[in-house]
C-alpha cells in the first residue's frame, strides 16, 4: 500500500514537471511570435520607406547601434 502511494506521488511529480516545462515553452513561444510580428512590421515600414529589400533592411539594423 505504501509503495503504491509512493509510486503515485512520484508519477504525479513527474507529470507536474512535464506540465511546468510545457507551460514555460508555451510562454517563450508566445513571446517569440509577438516579437516576430513587431519585427516584421518594422521591417515592412523600412522596406517601404527606403525602397530596399528585406536583406538590406536587416543589414541596416546591424549597422545602426541600439
């Protein structure tokens, strides 16, 4: 009986750990998607206003200090 209880508790902790890892990954992915949307918008604005390609836009970002 005690061994079964221990095994159940261990499995519950493993499940909790997997859940926490998955939750953290979801949070990171949401942040990346939101950042990507902002970057794509800025890239489009620069491309349109300067009439340059996407690669040229990223080259400009590498040259301009933050």
